[in-house]
């Protein structure tokens, strides 16, 4: 299954991405703009720190979260380039 980022609000480039399959009960949707940092806790858990200093631990590998961030960032760039052309 794909874990694609989704544009929630186009005018503000509000992009969210899932930590696991959207069909999974433990799926968490994270806003790209609100992430300050991510930290590897162990092979199966990652801490996400938001711009308001709130933190959550998601049951997802650091590498997987990095990949999701990368996909969401690329989508953000495409949207910005489309608006500027």
C-alpha cells in the first residue's frame, strides 16, 4: 500500500502525510509545515517534534518517516513551482 502525501489546502500548501497505511488503526497524519525535527528512538519508533514544542512518538521507523518527509517536501516544491509559473 502507498503512503502518499495529501494536499489538504492548496492555497496554503497544507500537506499531510501518513505514518503507516491510512487503513491501519495506528495511522497518524502529520503536517509537513509543523515539523521542527525528527529523532530515531529505536528501529521501530520515531519522535516527531513540532514547531509548538509538542512531541509525539510514532510507531514507525526513522527511515520511513524520512521517506515520507521527502515525498511531502517534493510535493510542496511542485505546488510552489506551479504557482510561480
